[in-house]
C-alpha cells in the first residue's frame, strides 16, 4: 500500500479517474445519494489517498481555506468497502491532520460529518458546532478542530 498527497494538477488522469470512481461508488451508489459529486472544488484541493496496485482503497479531499468554508476543510473521506474495519480510516484521518499541521500550517479544520461518525471524528478532537441536519437525506453535523 502506498500513500500519496497530490494537488489536482499533479494527479494523472488514471489517478483522477480511480478517485472519482471510488467517490461515486461510495457516496452516490452505496449511500444512494443523487447529488453533484463533481462540485468544482477538486481543483482547489489536495487529494490524499492510499492505493494498492493502482486501486484506490482510502481517500480524503483537503480543501483550501475559502473553498467550501472560510476554514480549511476535509471531505469526501472514504475507505473502500473490502478494506473497512482494520483501522484504515483512522490512519487516513491521522495522515490528513499531520499534513495539515506540518505542511499547510493551518490552525483550524472544518468538516461535515455523518451523524454516525461524530464519535469517530471526536476521537481526533473535533467538536460539533451545529445541530444535526439533513444533507442529501443523510443526518450530518458540522465539526471544527483547533489544530495543535
């Protein structure tokens, strides 16, 4: 397994295709959400992913401040179904936060968490800053982390 962090312009067309395919498979097909997956934010993002022989198995998008929110944000966090349950999501978020802290030197991170994942993100220090609300029919809450 290999971990990579790339800007949009650094991604190969094959990497981009694989990333988008996994995002659609998880967020549109698996979660049965019909929404605009290609939202125009990918170009203003870092793409953190783990691959296993050209297969994307974990992914997170790190958006520059002022893109989706005034704060830097993390989104589209996923682990491909066959790889779930072995700590890969924890490693993914840890790597994202390390990159944000050491390379980007950002002090605040915002994310939109599905309700069932609130305890998972809280384990990293994220705090809910909104009530639970429906986004595309799925309960979510906004969360903030003060990076140390």
